[in-house]
């Protein structure tokens, strides 16, 4: 996990594009181990959804893997949701029946 929210306000947190590029470069050049699999953030008290900005961010991660995921935690409701990209449909939320927490 690499923290990414450096552009923060009361209602938003932006993932700087240059940070994503730097992480990808660090992986390719062997400075860090791992893979880019997606991103996560929280929506305290406002529900589980992806905003248009969140969808755009998700699509940035798809350049690293067609299986990239977006995870949104809703801590006040103690819930979370996971989104993926489906060809022909776009970014969709996975049904909870397909999510197994171990």
C-alpha cells in the first residue's frame, strides 16, 4: 500500500497522477516490489458509490491491469464496495456475493 492523497479538502482527496507514474517507474526499475492492483478510499457517512472523478481515477489504474479494482469503505456504516471495469459496460460494482473476505 502506498498513500496517495496529498491534495486533500473536507470533501475530496485527489490522487496525484505524477505519484502513480512514480510508483509504476519504481516497480519497473526494481526500487520497490509489487504490482499496481487498484486503489481505495473512504466515503465517511455518504454511502458507497464512485463519483465521476473516482471513475476517471479507476480508469487510470486500468493501464496497469485490466483487473484493477477500486475499493470504497464507508466506515460509519461499516460497509465497503468493490468496482471493476467490464468491457462493453464500463465501471461496475461487484455484487457482494462475489466478494470473499478472508
